[in-house]
C-alpha cells in the first residue's frame, strides 16, 4: 500500500519539493497511524529542505516535511490504550522524522492527543508546535506566576500569538511587541498594551518586565536587560542561547538570566492546549491555507517572514474546514 506525500530528494530551494509515492507508515507497538486531514508549515521545514540544518540533523532522503498534523486515527499498535480508529487527533511529529506533508503519518502515542472539539481540523493542525513551544517556554522555562509582567516579542507570529494567550491563561499581565501592521491583530488577543518594535525601543521604555519571551529569536540579553526587572528572565526560542549566558554571570546583571526552549512532543501538554481551546481561552491564528500540492508556495511564504499566524496545508480540504465536533465520519 502506498500514499502521496510532498518531500525532497535533494537539498535546495522550494523547487526541489515534489510529489512522492511512499509506503504507508508501519504500525509499531505504541504507534498511532493518522489519516492526515491538515498539516502545518513551520520555518524548520524550509530550513531542513535548504540544508541549513545539515550539520545538526541528518535526514534520510527522500524526506517528507512537516511536524504538525491533525486527522483521524486509521490504525493503532497493540500497546496503544488511549486511541482507537475513527478518533479525531492532533500530534507533533519529531522534527528529524517529519512526515506531516502526506496522506498518512505515524507518531508514538505519547505525541498524540484528542483534538479540540471546538476547533476545525485545520485549526487543530496549526496548534501543536507553536502551542507547545509557548507553553513549555512560559510554564517550564520562565515558570511564570500569576501577577507577573510578561512581554512577548514577535507577538503576531504563530508562537508569539499563542504565547500572548497562554501567558494570560497562566495569570500574567501581558504586553506585546510587534510591527505596526500587525497591531490590530495582536490587540485582539486581549493584551494589556502593544508596542510597535519598528518605532518603540523596548530597552528605553519606562516599563520593566519579570519575563520577556522572544518568540522570533531576535533579542539578546545584553540588549534587553534594562527592560527586565532585577532577577528578571529572557526566554528565547534559540535552543543554544543559554549556553553562552551561564547563570554564574547573572550576578553581574542584577540577577537577570537567559533561558532557551527546545519544544518536545508531549500528549499531556496537547491535552492542556485542547482544554484551553475548548474553553475559548486560546485559539491559533491562521494566515493562509494551501492545497497540499502547493507546499512549495507555502514554504516560500513562510521563508519571507511575513506570515501573520500559521500556514496550513489542506490534505482533505472539505474535512479540514469541518468543526471536529460536527464531523460525521
């Protein structure tokens, strides 16, 4: 049995992406095989395709891109206990494994969760990577507490827009920094104030924050330490940043520290995101949707840096728009 997928046989620009005929994913002991309805596009996809990460991640070619998927369980392994065929699910696949730009994808049970019933499949597919990154950055790395002041830098992107909402859900007072053209979108998320980083230098503001979350890897601790309270924390999506700012140097910076986040698949965290989505507390911004065949166009738009929210590939366009609670299959 085979399936259609979009991937690449060699590194290069978006033109190396092609339709591939691949074997269906095999079913391991704890595997959930998902019939993919929608998959999200992330910057890691085109960075892998271009070869930028070749020294970090060794890929087996041909490689099928994609880490975020939502769909319907097709088959489960004998050790799987939480899912059965027909369940609506969403998952974060391992970056080095990929597999999301395809008709079927496989993931261990620990990376899969029941999809939010209030969302559509395309909204569910847009959520795992950005939602888990924001949650794990704020809850685990920042250990954000109710009443603290949080600034999210890059708040109109996928990670940043989720972080604004999750910060509020965790009880923080949330400010956001974004470009002027995205001010209204970010303000609609319920932030306390919005700064235009093309005009407002956050290091020269009177405000001081307990936590600054850099959702776009644009800040350094040296640059923003004046915007942090004593013992404040900068959290960044650059997974290597804190290697160059060890805690023993914090005493020279008024106790200000740097932490980085490297997202990990976690079904329990996906369950938490589902509860927030179903409660109306969190929703993922979607910029554009594309047919799976237009993955190259979607990656090109992602690489432009101008996406406002997530880009989603529709594998089953009709079902992708259907609210999960209303599906009939």
